[in-house]
């Protein structure tokens, strides 16, 4: 089964999907420095990939990630 990504669906497709599976996954990650070799959004990328893979297994929708800012620069 392919992942169901909210941002790639129309309003009608989202409504149909929510009738079948009323659960949505929210990727949540902190935007912070993890050293000079990694992008600031590495936590967001990781949670988005985990939710995408979970969607492939469960059929749940993946809504757009919520990013928070943390750490010190």
C-alpha cells in the first residue's frame, strides 16, 4: 500500500480517506542544530519518514509536519 500524504490529495480525496480511516499521523520535529554536517530540520525529516512508512502499513493519512524551533545557535 502506498502512503497517503495529505499535501498530495484533494479535499474530496481527503474526505473519502477519512471516512475509511479516521486517523491521521502528525510528524512533529524540532528545528535545531545537530552539528555543522546536518540540516536543521533533520528531526522533521525523520518523523515525516516514520509517519510515511506507518501510513504504508496502516492506511492512515499523514498530515503536514509541525515544526518547532529549539536549541541554541
